[in-house]
C-alpha cells in the first residue's frame, strides 16, 4: 500500500529522526537516492559518463539535495551545471560540494547546448501558492530550449501543492519524481499527480517516525486481493450477496442494463431490478429478478444501488425515498444524487455511499465545477463530512473518503478510457455487488474503483473502449488481482 503524509507530519518525523543520526545524514541519504535515480534515467538513453545534466536549484534543502546529487554525478564523469534561481539563498554546503566535484554554475539559461537530463530542485514540499516570478521566467526559458529533455523532480515538481494536490499557476511537468521517506498527497492526487510522472520512493529511515494512520493511502494488488469476496464451497446466492438495482427510465434504459451488468460481472449472487427498464434488462440478463416496484416490495437484498439514468420524475423521487428508508447499505449515483435530502442521508442507520463526478459534487456542495476539479481532496472530505457518508469522487484521480477520521483512499488504476458514457453506471453496479457481499463501504468503493480501472484496460487493449467493454473486463481484472 502506498501511504502519504502531510508536510507537517513529514517535518515532525524528520525532526525526530535528525536527533538520532549525524548532522547532514538525511540530506546525504536523499542525495544518494536522487543521484541513483538520475543515473538510471541517463543509462536508459545512453550513459552517465559524459552525460550533460542541468540542475535547476532553488534555496533551502531541496536545492541542497539537487546540488549534492549533482556532485555525485560529476564525480561519475557527468557534465553537470547548475542554474541558481536565487544565488544568495543557495544551500552553501551543497554548492561547495558541487563545485569541488567539478560541477559548474551556469550564468543563465541561454547557451547551455544539448542536455540529457534536467533536475528540478527549485522548490520542495514546503512550496505554497505556485512559483515566484523569477522561477517562472527560468522555467519558461529552459522549457523553450529543452522541452524534449527528460525532467526529474526532487521530492515534488516545483509549483504544485504537496498537501492538497492543487496547482496554482505554472508548475514543472516532470517525467519522474524522486521523493524521500514517504509519499505526499500531491504525488497521488490530480492535478499535481499529473505533473509528477513516474514515482520513486527513497528510504531515508523515516518509517519508524511516521504515525498511524496516514493522511492518504493507495491500495495495491495485494491489498485488493485480500479484500475480494471469494465464495466458498458452501456459498449460496445470499451469502455471495443480493444487490438491488433501481436505475434506468424510458429515456435511458441502457443505464439499467449497464448497472445490472456491473453487478453481475462483479460477483453478485443475484440482482433484483426495479424500474422501467425491465424488458431491456431481461433481454440481456435473463437471470435478473425483476419487480415493478416499489423497491421495498421487491424482495430481500443486502444492498441497493439507485440513480443511474433514473430521471427526475415523481416515480424517481419516491424510489429514492423508499430505498433510503431501507436498513441496508445504499449506493446513490447520477440522477439519484440530485434527489437527495441531506438530512435523510445523515440520519440513516445503515451505510450510504455517494458516487458523484466533479459536476455532481459541485452541485451538492454549491460551488463551481472548476473548484472541485482544482481541489479534489478538499471537496471529497467536505462531502463526506456534510452527508456523513462514504463518498467516491470520480475523475482523473478517484478518491474515497469517509465522514470519520480514516485515510482518504486514492485509486491508482484510473485511465482515460473510462471517460465514456455509461462507465459510471457499471461502476455503481460493481460497487453495489461488493457492498452486498459484505465489504465495508470504504472497502467496497475502493475495490470497485480499482477493478473498474483495470477492467477498462482489459476492455480497451489499447483501442477505444465502451461501457460494455468495461463490464466485460471485470472478470479479467478480478483474475489479475487474485493472481497478483
């Protein structure tokens, strides 16, 4: 599992560790890991000896890490030059070591010739509010002249917010980022994560100093495999989970088909469908149990999914109210989100999972969509607290948050192939099947998002993908996870 901590927590852990190790030891550990990562990148395109490396160096420890790493590269035969954003604030000891190793300070961004690697050490995890004007000017000049040169960021791409994943103004776009001790939220959450590229974590001995729980966590294959509900020899449809689906309308019957498809492919023991799309559902999935409604009369279920393609008529309003009155977990998506009464959700005794995209989240919060997209972490936490629910915020980075004080989960399997009509309906059915199987809401939402992303990759195989492809890819994603 990838775990991420806030800057404040990381700083406190570093301070505690520095009391137990020799002065400067942490920076040397960081510089060694950074130099090794630089060497790996350089070897992929040629060699370290004779390679041409440019350091973009800001003040403070981040610039010091870059300078010490540059010194190591220079001693291995690389030609390393440093552009100092603020020469009077450069890390003195790091600069002295860099010069002693044969590194050179460049007069400016012009006339640098060809480069094999640019190392971004302008600002570190403590940067706030975007890059200053002098750093922006330097970054623009280097980008214009060397835009195709690989960029490796030190700890975090300069200009992004470590704690929130927000990006204010211009920021470095790195091909890879080397971070130290632990991941930070900005490594995992867009839009900042999009700037980070491939991540590499360098162990500097910080682990024992970091508290529980982390601020964020991202599940990996083994974590998901441990949560998958696998039936045993004595399982029946009820022990596997019966999920009720209330979805679709005369205008959107396909939403009902896709939600049911997600539930069935997700391992539900049985699916009960209530809604106007019964004929379309039975035509595709004859094993579905259909009922004219209301949902509370449809029979026994262990979880409900409501909302995809539901519309906003009287029947839809009554169905949402009926389902929210049930004493089982309920997942609300799409049109169902617009029909929610916040107090009704807050006072439910059973779990509620909300699955908005950015536009729906903005409507629930009463803010602009752009505000949600720019501050995804703040938005998902606010929604979870306001509705006292588990919230799965869909998007380029899918986040799962609870009202209680648990780490926000970040889904690492997202892909642009999911940006297709109906894929969210599949996700709703899939997650509903996991709820019905007995997974806790946070686990069901996290595993559902993880499988959903993998399923899109299976369904696409590098080609355009539809929501049906995503649904059909779920069993392959399930097998991948179990196989590790």
